[in-house]
């Protein structure tokens, strides 16, 4: 693409413009979020026999997608000189945003000479490790954190938070707690992000008690927990199948702390509590969604399942295929084939396409109903025969 004279004038570039003016124009593409124009300006600059300098290339690199940033760095080494710390930083950031952790690490370890990594680059590379799916990204993150003192760099809050976030993803709760302690030793105060990431790491590893201890530590530091803090622990308790009572207690704690529970909170608790508590929660919460009702219906007794589906209508919630299928499955267990077929017809009336679960549940309800009917008939005949014999 070749920019017209009008386009160049829009960027305030004229025949007498020098390299500095072109660099300003390239930088303006960042505010316009038009990285492609920055690249075109760089090419147009060369066509006008103006030699781009390191600022031209560095500014362009920071705006490119990751593959374009790598190509730009190669082009830069061929045209003028080795990339500087700004160029490397821009390319590493582009790789991190695209989840290209290997490319980010390769660029990081290729830095030498005047291009010495700073704290921002370290933080970006550590954050890029989250995209690694080998299960060993926490080791990479810890290694990078350990390199910072060797480079005479002080890790900041972002450094520690990034490492803890990687540990959270790998369910390395003990390592996350170690990094949390190291942060305190470094005279850095953990913030809400630090606590939430560490709590989540403990919860994902089925250590909700550790998460609760961290919430208490937040109070001691006069740091207010939020709904994310509590949701992590509630979800972990439910997964252990022994924490629904404590989770309900935490709902009360949320109310006392003036923290509004989210749909995730209710969905997690409702998936494990008894039917009386379920009805109570659905009555009291304005946050109930179709997912909330579907979680409550799944595995419920048929009477509760039908009542929950009926309760959706006053809440202006439209039952979906999951809701209908779960309710039909509840009817299947007790052989209520009439209700199962009625629900199947209701799906058609509401333009909800049945799935395999819906059809199988309806067929199963008919089979179960027929079996129960035969058993009842056999039992009646047996009693009648015994009575007649007397």
C-alpha cells in the first residue's frame, strides 16, 4: 500500500520532513491503534530515500503483531544495527500478548551488549510463561525471578504477582505461598491481585483452609477482600463435597462485608446444597441465571426439578436445552413418562432444539414407567390371587 499525499499530510509529513518528523508520525499510529500504518510509513520513508534510525524501527516494532515484530527485528539488523532494549521489549511484549512464550523466551535470552533486560522486560517474559502448557512453566517463572538479583535488578510487585499467577495455573500452591512469603521479605506489600492469585492457587489444589487464612491476613493488613477472593474458596469447598455448609456461612460473611455475591457464587453453592437451601437461595438472589437453575435442577428430585423450572418464568429467564434435559432426566428416574413427553413438547413450543440427552431421557422415562407399571400389575395380581385363594 502506498500512502497518498493527503494521507501523508494527515500525519503532518511533507516533502521537507526529516527523520524526526517521520518518527513522530509512526508513534502517532499507536494512539490511532493502526499498526499497519506504522509499517507502511516505515516503508514509505525508505522509498523517499530517508534512512530509518533505531527509533523508527523501535517505535514500529512495539505496535506490530508478534510475527511482524520478529520480522521487523530481523530487518533492522540487516539495515542498521543490533536491536536495542526498546526494540526487544516491544517484540517480547507482542509475543506475550499472542501467547507465544517460546518466542518471548528466545528473544529474552538473545539480549546482549547494550540491550540489557530491565524489570519491565523480566515481568513481561514471566507473564508470557502462563501460556506454556507443559506444566513446568512455574519452574521457568521461578528461574526468571531468580535471575533478577544476578542482573542487579529488584523485583517489584508485578514480578511477584506474575510468578504467583503462573503457580496458580499449575496448582503449585506451596510454591505460590513461598513466593508470597518472599515478597513480604523483600519489603513489598501484597496487593489484592497478590492475595487473590495465591488464594486461587490454594483453592485449585483443594486447600481452601489456606485460602481462608489468607483472607484473614488481608483483614489484618486492612485490605478488603472482593468477590473473587471468596469465589475461589467456595468453589474449592464444593469440589471437596464437604464444604457446602461452610460455603453457605461464607455467603453470610459476604453479606456482612457488603460484598454482593455473583452468579458464580450462587452457582457453586447451589450445585451441592439440599433442595430446601436451594429454593431459599434462588428466592433471595437477584443474580440467578439459567446456569444457576440448571445447576440446581441437575440431579434433583423430579418435584424440585419441575418447581425450579416453573420458578424460572417469573424471573424472566428462558429455560434452555440443558435446563429441559436435566428436568427430563429427573422424570426418567421415577418413570414419569407423561411429564417427560410434556417437557419434550414444551421444548418444541419454545423453539428449543432437543439434544440426545433430551430424547434419551424421554425414552428412558417411558421404559422406566412401563417397567414400574408391570411391577405394580404383577404385585396387584399376586395380591389378588392370594386373596382369592383364601
